[in-house]
C-alpha cells in the first residue's frame, strides 16, 4: 500500500525528468485503459533516455500508452502491443510479457514502493515499439553527439 508521502515523493522524483504534462495514477492496480481491453507486453527502459524519447513521440503527435514508472530504480515499463515480442527483424529489444517487476538489488530489498502510472492526455493507445525504438536511437545519438561536442 502506498502512502500519500510515498506518492508525493515518487511524483517529485519524476517531475524534474519530464516536460510533458502527464496524468498520474498513483496506484499500480487497477490497470489503466487501454491495458484492461487490449493484449499488451512490456518494454522496460531507463528513465533516461526513455522519458525524453516518449515525450518526443507525444510532441510529434504519435500515440503513447500508459507507462509504469519506478522512481526508485529509475525505470519505465512501456506498454506495447503483445505481438511486438518478436518484431523488428527478430530482435526482441528487451520486450517481455506482462512482467512489471523491477530489478532487485541489495540497496532496495524493501521492494518498489511509490511506483506510478504516467498517462498521456489520450491514453487509449499502446505505444508503437518501432516508433519508440527509432526515437530512442535519435535521443541517444543526440546525447552522444552533444557529449562529443562538449568534450
């Protein structure tokens, strides 16, 4: 059970990493729409560059679905179509079934309190795996280029 203090801390931990006005569902259950109506799988991403990539899709008018965020582990779990598990020329890209578990390490044995759903303004769709993979490539390439330029 998440407390109000945990929820406030979780939102505060994510807010500096985003520029999009996400709706927030503070509880993991019930699953938000469209997850109750569609067959889906999970693409785990790091908070950076995952969140900027998703925001770039939203700003380009591409559909983005619900995203489970774990501020503690700085991870995102992006809902994509279930058939994406074996797409993109046979590469899995880390897509897994409906496994929403976080990595567990010695520092966080207490679990993942404070996980929350980030919802775009129109959460009726699932995120397109190809579009997010392409955006991740552009975001990470831009970061490498910026780092190389600044070095």
